[in-house]
C-alpha cells in the first residue's frame, strides 16, 4: 500500500538528471545508477555512461541499445550520464489507424496540446512499417564534443516491427537543460531493437500523453561537471531589468 501511495504522489513529475548542454559538450561519464533512476520514474530515456548506446526506460525496466544494435536489460548498478524519467500516467489517450509519418504525427500531437509551454511525457505504441534509430559507440577520454562525432553513430533500419516510442515534448525555455520539442527513443515489442528515434512511418497507433506537473533537476557532483564551462546566454531584457536601466 505504501508503494502505491508513493507512486501516486510522484506520478507525472519530470526528474531530470544532468544538463543536456553538458552531455553534448562531452560530459559522458556515468554518475548516477540505474537503481537511483528507478526510484524517480518507470518511464523515460537518457544516455548510458561513456555514451555507450541509448538508454530507454519502460515499465520500470532499463534497456540499453548499443552500437551493435543489441538491446539488453541493464543491471541496477549500471551508471548513466544523463536521463529524464517520470512515473507515467496518461491524461489523454487517442488513436490513429491510418499510416502516418513522423512529421505528420508530430503536427497532430502538437495541435492537441492545449498548453504549448507545458511539459509532456508521451508514449506511442503501434505497428511501424519502417523506423530508423541510432546509437553511439562507447567513447573514451579525452571526450570530444558530441556534434563532432556524428560520423561515429550507428544507424539502424527496421521494417514491419511492433513497438513503442518513449519520450517527451518539452518547451523551448528548457532547451539546454533538456531537449526542447519532441525527443523519443524506440523499443520494439520483443525488446530486441531500439535506439534514439530518427524517423518512422507507422499505423494503428495508440498515443498516450501525460502533462507533467513539475520538474526536479539534479546535477552531477563529479568534478568534471564543476569545471564545465557553459555557453553564455544573453537576454537583453532581463539584463536591463537586473541593472535597473
């Protein structure tokens, strides 16, 4: 009974571990365990330590899709560099039976969101006529900036596969802390395939959306994070207000 009460209290709260700008800037060390993430959510995505593949969390289990295309269940002591999780409970459920491509589906979902500046967790289950995903191989120090090693990513193409998209639609003001707009990872129904979503065409879709109530942000205590230099972000209006002129 106490477990159910705890989950009820924490459902649809976004727990964000790490800063996406730091991750793409080269902070790939794993600094939080899968076990700790599971205490904050049963649904989400992220990056395993050392940028070793893609992390997907569904129904309380953590999956790693590595650069060889293999998807495995991670042990609780596996370390993660960045993750966003929540205890997912849908507020809105809809269905689309017709064949739909990625951008068309995203437009449909966007049009259903009443609050464009809210945070949403989204689960999409269906039959994927074609889906393209990716995963990065493990990276060693000194760590390069992520945008400079895009040629290292491994791209996977799957046809006629059932599965689930796990992800978020987040507002622009969170960009840099997380990723604004849509961000999904894929997990096949047989749990053998996955990765970061690049593109898809699908049908018979069930779309479940949860508006997230609030956000908890935790950052790494590792010295590498302490020394990381974030880019300066200028907002002229805020600076004027702060100065008083």
